[in-house]
């Protein structure tokens, strides 16, 4: 996972614990003679930081769209999330923040970031806490 894709508030998965974390901040460390490593501090473990190499992105799914408040069309192929139209195609999910403009997204943090920047820095809220 690339640390440059993440921002505070993004959801990520710790596969070792099977838990969803919310990014709280970033720290960098370089051990003498070692490589620079990125760590993510999370709301769930604010006393500890997790090495970014451990964390995984969360794939977009109908479950996650529902948790974000998106409403499906009767055929379940198009979802509406505020002014976003999200369409499920054979090769993944596409978000249309405006007419004639489609962006392919693969992960929940992609959707969160797109929502954040297209809604004047308003966070995408989920129906339950993770």
C-alpha cells in the first residue's frame, strides 16, 4: 500500500487482526543503516503505530457502499451516493462525480478521498463504527 494514497480519516485493513483501522496520522522512521519506513497511527491504537507495509486497502463492495449510505438501483448495478453515481461494471466500480466523467475506483480509501475532495473536504461517513 502506498502511503501517498492515504490521508487522515481513511479506512484500512490490518489482515493480521482482521480489523478495520481509521488512519489518525503518519510517522516515519529510519533505523541506522536501514531503509526509511512509514508507520500509520490509528484511532484504535493511538499509542502504537502500524507499519504501512502490513496494512492493506479495503476493496470496494456493495457492503461498503451500503455502509457509506449509497442507495442501489432496483437492478443493483448503479448506486447513488449524494451527487455521485457509482456503477458496477465487469471490471470494477466507476464513480461519476459529474456528468460525462467516470473514475475507476478499487478501494474504500479511493472512494473516501474522491468524496472528500468533491464535497468541500467533508468526510464520507459510514453507518457503523469499525
